[in-house]
């Protein structure tokens, strides 16, 4: 009888462990699905943003550029990833000392720059903000860049502006 009870307890423990493992796997899958959904949303927002957004690592190599930034870049966006800033001839080539200042101080740097749009050659004035990307305890891992076209005026089309009642 003792052997049967011991066997029953072992089987019960194994069943409970299997259920707990199955629940853990289900929670992990649900968490992964939420993460993928958030990543897709973030990517969609980045791609749809009407203003240039880009990222570079701490060594100044390109990590990403959204379509608005890509419109200002030479060479084209797919060939940028991992390239050092010194090797690019893009309109968004910001003085490396300003980037180094943002990295060194860990503070946002804002500067107005003039450039020629790589796509159409039209001169533009941009207000550029470079924001350090923090990598937890290990410090600053790179910079995010954001630019507002000072010559473009409002980013919202007139039809989407609210009217006064």
C-alpha cells in the first residue's frame, strides 16, 4: 500500500510539474507575442514619422534611418547599416565633435544645421536633436537623432487641423 501511495505521489508531482511547465510555456509565448506586437508598432511609428529619425552606435556607425531620414541620405538606407560616419557623404552627417559631446556629457545636444536634400538638392534648415541611448548600467550605447525641418512649417496638413467653434 505504501508503494502505491508513493507511486501516486510521484505521478501526481510529475503531472503538476508538467502542467506548471505547460503554463510557463504558454505565458512565455503570450509574452513573446506581446513583445512582437509592440516591436511592430514601434517600427510602424518609426517608418510613418514625417520627420527624420536615425540612430548611430557609440562609434558613430549607422544603426537605422527612417524613410524621412533616408530621403536626406546618400547613399541609400540599406547600405548605411554599420558604416562609419566618416565614410558617408550624407546630408545628415553631423559634426562628429557634436556627437562626441552628446556621448561624453550624456546630455541632449540641439543644433541648427543647413543641408541639401540628397533626393532633390533643395537646401533645408533642420533643428537636430541628438539624444544619448542608455544601455543600463553599461552607460551610453549610441545616439538617437531627430530632426525638424524648419523650412517646412507645420507637419500637419491644414485639413487635419482642428477648427475653432
